[in-house]
């Protein structure tokens, strides 16, 4: 692929032959590593590790709280790193480090080192997720008419990681049964998946690095394609107060969604679901994440205010509360499908909000700010839900708290206006 494919404007004489969809799909492996595997696969291991190591739900939840602390640290460091390194390099280095830290989890059985690993894995996953999201946003800027779809493809990669984890972790646990601390083998298997994804990320990183100057430039679509509204973005600077309600709503999302993703598998096990049923539930959730890129692309492209974030948060609240209210298997499956079909599109909605309201030079600052409040919410969610689960009402009451946090976030996001 020539450098001009991404750095020069498409013309009638030189049609744009950039493989946008293939690049977005390849970049989506970064989302698979940073969220689908590094963060969410822990929910599959939590029941086994808790039983083996004698943890309370509070300590089990703290594992993902510490992961969110690391994610916050990584998000805070990312702007500094992006000033000194290309996002493609940050993507690859972050993915490689996430692989190492996942593998290290298989060598410890005491809480201290495992908590430290979760912090380090969180730092690495933030580097991957923000760098990949920035690159996907720049790809979308090249094709404004389907930018929401391309962003959705990137974030949908999380579903690939979820599906692979859903199929791989139970398989490894079954074959390691009888071994001391059988769950350690699952961590090593997850690290292998991260290593393979890192190797495959080399292609989009190489292509995008070759066109770095073009991707750092403003969108180069013809004036008729961009429209007069885009010219109003020139010179605009990201200010947190301009996005205050969306940031607060996104923090509510961080609090609510991570409680569900951390503990829903443990709740299903408590309710008597079989291992095969849980695998089916979690795999379908991952498939729904992958499909969500098409489901919500139009919504993300259409709304320049907080409407998309508010509506998606409200739907997530419905999905989160269903397993707390009923054990009816069709409704449990519906919960997983709805949750999977929505939650990563909430993340994509904030990237779209930034893209709609800021010039490209300010996208990194905007995406990073949303990532920081997202991480702050995730710090609160798992430990609070775990603490609630250790008391009367158990895990079901913890998921009620998650749903309420999501609905509060929806109400706040509804007040966000377009700039």
C-alpha cells in the first residue's frame, strides 16, 4: 500500500483504495486484548479462584478495581506518551506488555502479587485501547459517511476476545482439573491468545505508521462531503466543562457495567447454571458485541449530543438488572445479548461525541478525558458490588446497584448538548 492511500485526499484521478474495513478489523484485536481478554476474562476465572483461594467477594471484586486503577494510571500517562511516541508504537508495546502481565498471573497464588499484576495489566490495556481508538477515529475521519461503522468495528473486537475467552477458559479448566490451582493454566492460555493478537496487530501498525503524517492531519474529505459544520470545529480546544454531563454520565457507565461483567458469571453459578450454559451465555454476549458495530452505527453518526450515550446507558441498566430479578433462562440469555449488543457502543458513543464536536488535533485529549472518567468509575464499581454481595441479598443486590448506576449515568448524559 502506498503512503498516499492514507495521507492524500481521494480524487477522481486517484481513487482511494485504502482497505478501511480490513484495517479497522485488524485494529480491533487491540480491543480484544485490552478489554475482551485482559479485563473481562477474569470474570470467568473469579468463581474458581475464589473457591480455591478462599476469597471474599470484596477481595474478588478488588482484583478488577486494581485493574481499573492501573487503567486510570495508563490513561493519565497516555497523552505524555503520545507526545513522544507514535500511537502505532504505543499499540504494539501495550499489547506486548499486557501479554506478559497476563502470563505472570499464573505464577502467583497470594493476593498481593495478583493485585499488582492486575494493576500492571490495566496500565498496558489503557495504552492499547486509547491508541487503537485514536487510530480507528482517524480511519473514520477518512470516510465520514461510515465513521460510526468503522469505530464500531474497532470496539467490537472486544467481542472477539470475549468469545475466545468463553470458549477457551472452560476448556482449559476442564483439562487442568486435578492439577494444583488449575486456574493458573487458564491465565497462561489467555496470555497465549494475547501474544497471537499482538503478532497480528503488526500489519495495521506497519500500514498506519507509514502514513503517520496523513493520519495526524485534519480529515481530507472534499468540502461537499464534510459540510459547513466541520469548518466551525477549526480552532476549537477541548475543555472538560463543555462535556461535563457526558463525562459524568460516562463515569456512571464505568461504575455500572464493570460490576455486571465482573460478577454475572459468579451469580449464574450460584443460581445453578451448568458450565455449558454459562459458556453459551458468555459466548453469545461476545457475539452480540461483535454485531453491535452495525446495530448502533447510525445512532452514533446521527447524534452530536449526549442522546446516544443516554439511550445506551438506559438499555444497559435493563440488561444488568434482569439476572438479579429472575433465573428464567430465556431472560438471562436476553440479558447477555442486550448487554453485549450495547456496552461497547457506549464507549464508541463517546469517541463519536468527541469526533463530532472537536477538530482532529483535539481528539486525543478528548478521548483520554473520557477514558479517565471511565477508569475512575471502574475503580468504584467492582469493590462496591463485591462489598454489597458479601452482605444480605448477595450478588443479586450487587447487580441492582450496577443497574441504578447505569440509569443515573443515562440521566446525566441526556443533559449533554452539542457544542
